[in-house]
């Protein structure tokens, strides 16, 4: 499956070009999936069809589209763990709002976006995947997530296993977490395993390319130059 990721400064026309490319790809006979990973989705407006978290057929033959719902993905992969941790924190006097925030790993939404992309590769139902990405900064974090989380899984999770044997008894006495520490580690490890597999795909120039979209103004050009330098680090 060929992957094309569109990104650039906000308002330069990423979604328009993503949709146009998807339409052309479908017209050439390729089963094409276009997904939006931007929090402020506009893909449905560009295609003039309602879209949800799951791909649906739109317009011409061979074209499918979806707008990734980070909340739904979070519930799918982390919902049960989040609820139990949040409940335990509330029982210890933490406010409901703070408990809900503390029960989610920072950056997990970006990780889950990668997991969703990996799922499309595993299904093998599409020839082309087009990603209508968030503005440049978020797109760079998305591309960096495999390396960041690989380091996290290798160092922090391994360290945590050893440390847990020493501190978990006293920690559980202070905060009665209803989920064993190894269950949480296993859930995180499963996510990171999928991300590690996806890393080779995202950095393979034969299968993945990035299209930087810009307007001919000074700020957009400078941001695009920085993005080009950063993304060149990934090949």
C-alpha cells in the first residue's frame, strides 16, 4: 500500500489537495482511502459527504474516506484502563476532571493515530492511503512518535518493571489502583509493538511520501523549510 501524507501551515489548502489526489487515485482504478487526522476536520466538507471514524465509500468507485475520532480511538484501546485509574484517583480525593486527565498517557492520541494506520496496512484492503494531516507541528510529532515511543518502551517500561517490584507495595497503599501494574504495561507494550512495525513503513521512501503544502508568503515558506529539514531526518 502506498501512503501519501499531506501537511503544511494551517490554511494553505492541505485538505483540498489531499481530496483532489484521492479523487485522481480512485479515478485511476486504485482502491484509495483518505483519512483526516486533524482535530479540526474539514475533509467531509471538501468531499461534501458526512464522515465518521470508520471508512465509508464516497463519490466515485474505489474511493473511501474517514475522519479519525481521537476520542473513539482512545475509548477503544484505553477506555477500561482509563476508567479504573480515574475511579481510583477520585477515591483518593482527586477531582473528577483532574482524574480523567491523569488517567491518559500524554500524546496517546498521536500514538493511536499510528495504530489506526497500522490496522489499514494489516487489512490490505487499499492500494493507496492518503493522510490529510494536522498542521506541520502536529504532523512532525506524528512522524516522530515511532522513535519516541520505541525509546520509551525500551528504557522506561523496562526500568518500570524492576522499579515496580520495589515501590508498588507502598504505592498501592497510598493509591489503590484497581489494575495490576503488569496489565497496564502489557497494554502499552502492545501499542508500542504495533508502532515499531509501522516505523519501517513510514521511513520507507518506496512506500511513503510526504507532500508539503504552502502558499507563496514569507511565513509559510519559512515554516515549510523547517519542516523539510526535519522530515528529511526520516529519509
